[in-house]
């Protein structure tokens, strides 16, 4: 199938699909955010409040009681926040509809340091407290602890794994590690959580002798584990087998950008919205164990589906060598960078930087006819203006206007891009591109008076 066929086919289908797609989703809202926040607070109180008051408060009266109490509280809070992070990582559709994909990622990143810091504090305070209770020095007591509490070995291993993951997640360190290796190490967090759970239920003073707390906590973790199994493994496996995607063609678009056209079954039943991405796993030697997120750059045109990828690492650089017939597994679609995020009746403006055009191009395709979008497409060189002909055709069909801006990041100021759209106050604004492009342009738009609630973003990063 020729790559340009996606553009021609899309114009014949886009207006009907936009209406149907809008009926499937809701715009992420402040109400959803507040509801999730309330549920997190209530959950902590219901499941852990009773044993906290009934059990650990009595420890304050004894020798080392204050340190033991603080250690118990930090342990409870740390593991509870870890539970929340597992639920966030499960990609449960109702949660992503309430918070939006960007919101889920922000929550996950914001919470990430706290379970580790709290659990390290938990270990330190309990060691100090029990050493004081035993009238022993801290260092000399550490060796005795493993004899008295052999289950501490698993807890120590769990904590060491968490600290390792925390260290490699620090941005400068993370950026120096290939994504696939960072992701592989990150999976060890599940091992750490299993070990930590076993330690907590067996030795935790807030759980030992508290049947209600043990049952509630166990059920909570079983539900979280079930969500991961269902939404991150079972459903993606089922969909991948059902649609049977295989590589049909790899089309070079520039020196570092290729489009990968895949062929599959029943793609018309794939619940996809323009602007969304999927996690892709190409079943070849050296790649089958790696899943990478790439945006679908055109609405599926059964039996074909297409992604467009820029080479930024070893994995993406090697995709131009994919052979036709290579089997593909996928997870998704994900993301709230879609037309359902718009206010009904309001026009939109799109700003795309570099390969961010993939999301913008697919989103424009979902807009109704005569929706008059304004699209600003920035690239470093004219050769980097990939998918330009398709985007021009789509924007023309929608009765909109397309601006192309060529120049390096140092040459092109964000304020100049903003000034290209003279009616921003009357539009919803979508931004897609690198982290730095999205952040800088968002700041320029806010300074220009665009309300934060009118901004929607899709940042391309690890």
C-alpha cells in the first residue's frame, strides 16, 4: 500500500468518524481529579487508620517508642503510595478518562520519589527505635536484627531494589541509559513490592493481630495486581492476537524518520482516536522484549495501520531494517491528545514541533469538515517537514490554514510561533513535540493570555 493512500482515504472518512469518536470519551476534568484525590485519602483512612490508632500508638509509651511509631507510620504511608502508583501504572480506562494520560503520568512522576523516601525512613527509624529498646548501639544492633527477624532479608532486598530504581530515575542518569534497559530494571519494582508486601503482613505491627487490616490490605494489593495483569498483559495479548498485525512496508521519509505500515485484521474495530499512541513490540531477535511508545500517524485504513518514527536511540534507529512479515504486538491505544478534549463548538490551533507532527496530523484527520483549524508546523530543516503533503491536504479539506516554519531552536522564537495565530483566545490549543518544545511553547502561550485549561499537550520523551 502506498503511504500517500492514507491521506486520500482519510478525507473520505474523517467527518463521520469524528462524530462517532466523540461519543466514546469524556474530557478529563477537575471533578475527576478531585474525586481521585478523595478516594486516595479515604482509602488510606479506611484500610490503615484503625490499626494505626489501635496498635502503634501504644508503642509511644515504651523505650524507643517514638522512633518505632514514626517508622511504622512512614512504612504504612510509603507502601500505600506504592499501591497508588501500581494502580496508576495499570492504565485502567476510567482512571485515564478522569485524569487524562498526561495527568496520570504527572501523578506517577510526582508520587514516585515519596514511597522510596518514606520506606528508607521507615527502615532507619525502626532500626533506631528497636536498638534503643534493646539498649544497644544502632550499628551493633543491625546484625542482631537479621537473626531476630529473618524476614528482614526480603525487606532489605526490596528496599535496595527500590533505591536502585529511584537512582536511575533521576533525570540526568535516566537520560544516559538506553530506554529499554531503564525499563527492564524498572520492572524489578514489581519484585520489590511483592517482597515488601510479604514482610509487611508478617512483621508489620499495624497488621500482626489485626485481621481486618490484613484482609483489607491483601485484597487491595490483589486488586491492584489484577488490574496490572488484565490491562497491561491479558487485554494487550488478546488484542494483538485478534488483529494479527504484521509489518507490510517500511518507508523512509527523511534521513532519520521512517513510516512503518502494518497490515492486520478487523482494524475497523480498533477503538482508536486521532492523536493517540500505542506501545509497540516488534517480534524479532533483540526487540521482542522491548515495548516502545509511538503515535499512530494516520487513522487506520483497513487492513492497514501506520506509525511514523524518528530515530533517537538504538531501538528506533534499527526500525528501518524491519522486514515485511514481522509480527507486531501492541498495547493501547492510549492518550487524551484527541478531539474529545475540545470544547464543543470551539475551533482549535495546533503547534507541532518535528516528529510531533504525527499526533497533529492524526488529530486533524478526526476534525469535522469545515472546522477551520490553524496548524503551525516547525522543523529544523525543510527535509524534516515529514508528512507535509498529507497535512496540507487535510488542512485544506477542513477549510483551515497551515503555517510551516523552518529553523533551529535558536533561530525560531516561541513568541514568533504564537503570533502566527491571531485568534488564540477563541481556540483550544494543542501542542505536540519534544519536552523542551512543549514546555517553552506552553509558557509563551500562557504569557500571551491563553488560559491553561485551553492547553493540551503531547510531549515526546522517554
